[in-house]
């Protein structure tokens, strides 16, 4: 075969390869084309191997041309591959089905303490109580003096409260709201006040430097201990369950006279187990303090203590939640572990 014929054959081959590339429209036909023409055992390779059998004067032209063809086929193949990728992406985009369910989005919910505060407010609302809020950073008057705790009172010991300055305190109880509400309105008063309180306590299973209380205050003409006991007993039965009994133990608080501590019956052992981990065999769990508002407190806010009487109470919210849901450690409520919080 002459040089001319050999080159013509090459051109023929070139044309056919390009034509087949254009026709390679099936999903894997591009790859098949590549193997057939550019693969290590492909046709371009085979033509190159023929080079050594050609007469020396034909070699340069043939060699040059087959190299050019190889380069062009490689280039065209890359272009075709690029076009194919574009087509596939567009197809994928077009096939997006908006009726299919999407990836689920995690939906949060209220913390169990917030849920409990709302539940407490709702139960007391049925008894005519509204919700009041007061500051967590408080002055001495509202947290101590007006609550019948003069400067010498042991509860004012700096070891029992976080002092911000000598006269500004991070409140250790919600009782300051009693004073703020009474200063801002005349009787009758019927409020509860939930909120955060702070104490310099070492953190353990039942103590935290921050926890929540709910304060209650009812002042009107003729309010008596009967109202106090009835309302709190009613509340406990609605919140904890109707089988729950309450008891009032004499106690002392500076701002109430007489004062009591409120206990509810132990749900775990009903007093039958000496080693009960919840009530320690007493059959009762302490909920908080209460009492009849001390006349000194009514006078401090300018109320007529001859005309009005009132009751007040303060319960620990974490303690209520732990009792109701059998939570053994207060820290679980503050660690923000969603595996725990999701349960409520
Ligand atoms: N403030 C008290 C405490 O934190 C709880 C308390 C007791 C609140 C008696 C009251 C009350 O309103 O009347 O220990």
C-alpha cells in the first residue's frame, strides 16, 4: 500500500470514529467508544503499532497524522463526556419530586420546667390567681426589710445569698414579688409568681445554685388558714393526682405568722418502707413553705393590717417535677441532654 493510501485510510478511520462518537447516546456507550478507540487495546493503539511495519519514508507522515488523530479523538471524547454530565444533572433537577416527603426537621418543645410553670399557672388561674413577675436582681428592701427581715436577721448572712454589691442581691426566693405586687396595687391581691432563684449551694442530686420557685399571695378581707389549706390541698390533688394527701407542719418564716411547711404523701411507699429513697421512710415529701402573711409585711407595703389578712406560699418547682415524674437527680433538668428532655 502506498503512502497516500495509508493516509487516506487514516482519514477514513478518523471520520468513522468521530461519527460513532456523535452517535454514542446510550448511557454507557461513551465508555464503550473510549475503550474501542482510545483504550490500551484500542484501534488507535493498533494503528500506531503498524507504524513499525511501514517503509521508512512513510513513517513520518503516518506517525504525525495518527498522533494528531489521537489527540483530536481524546479532545472530542472529553467534550462529549462534559455534555453528557450536563444533560444528566439537568435531568436529575427536572426529576425533583416535590410531592415526596422531605428530610424530617427536628421540632423542639418546651422544657419540662416551662411546661410545669404553665400547668401551675393554669391550675391557680381556675382559683382566680393571675401571674406576676419580679426582678431576679433585687434590693435589700424588697428581698429582706419589707419581708420582716431586719438587718440583724440570720437569713441575710452573705453565705446564704449571692451578693452583687453590699445592698444588691441575686434573689434566693421569689418572695420579693409579694412586696412588689402589693406596693403596686391595693387589695384584693391574688397572684402566683414563678421564676428563677439563686443560692450558693454545692450542686448535688437535690441542690443547684439556680432553681425555680413559685410564690403565691392572696390578700383580702377575711382570708384565713382555711383558705390556705383548702387551696393548696386542691392544687396538689390536681397537679399530683387525687390520691395525694397533704399535711401542714408548724414551722417558722419571718414573713408569715403562723407558718407551716407543706408536705405531700409519698407515692412510692406511702410510708411503708423505712429505706424509701424518696421519703426516707417518713411517708411525706416536703414541697415548700406557707403561712398567714405577717402583719408587719402588710404594714411595710402600706396595707391596713387590721382590715386585711392574707396567706402566702413558696414551692420549689424542680422538687415538684422530680416528685411527679420520679426524676432522681436535679442536674438532669439543667444539663440540656435532649435524650432526657424529649421524654416530657
Ligand atoms: N421563701 C421561702 C423559701 O424560699 C418559701 C416560703 C415560705 C414562701 C413561706 C412563702 C411563705 O411565701 O409564706 O424557703
